[in-house]
């Protein structure tokens, strides 16, 4: 059963606050033991032009970071994915480390290869896919040199 959206929002708000208060030392974990890790995505709002910070679960795939635009099974894509489609250059925070990335949707082949790993790491993704009438995008954050601009 998927928890109510308000519970997700409160949980992620608390997560962001702990991460900020700890200077990035608490709240961003690397994936381990077959489970997802947590990163913070800094993207540019497509309407506001302001930097937005979102906590996301992720897996590593070689040098790439893999995230899922599930929006907890909602009928619409999450705002962070809409922002990345408008401006794919972003940054991620992994603890105290910042990395510039470029976002793109996984190809059909990549999606087929990555989806089983994602579901094994976080079974909620399968439930989100069952409840949403939209396709759930798998997003690849590729490393890039330089900074947004």
C-alpha cells in the first residue's frame, strides 16, 4: 500500500532539513547491500528559474546515477523531471560531494536492463508502476565537466 502524499512530503522535508543542518554528513547514503542510496538533485525550475533541491533514491550504473521519476505512483511526472527535461544540466549532492550531471531518459534497452535492479533495490517502484496509468521514467544522470550555465 502506498502511503498518502502528505506523509511523503513531510518525510522528504525532514530529510532535507537534516541534510542541510548536518552540512551534508547525514541524509545522503551510497547504495549498499542491493538497496538504493539517497542523493540530492539540484535542478533549475523550468518556470521560476530558481534552483530546486530534491532528495531522490538512486542506484549506480558505472559512472552514471540512476533515478526513477515515479512521483510515488502519481498520475503526473514529478516537477524535478519536468525541470530536467527543460534544462538537463544539473548537479547532485552525494554527502559533502557535488557532481555536475546531465539528465536524460533511459533508452528502451536501458530501461529493460535497469528496471529489475531498481525494483530489487526498492520494491515500491513496482507498486508505483501498477498504480500509475503513465509510464514511469527511468532517468540517467551522466557525469559532465563544468558547471550549469
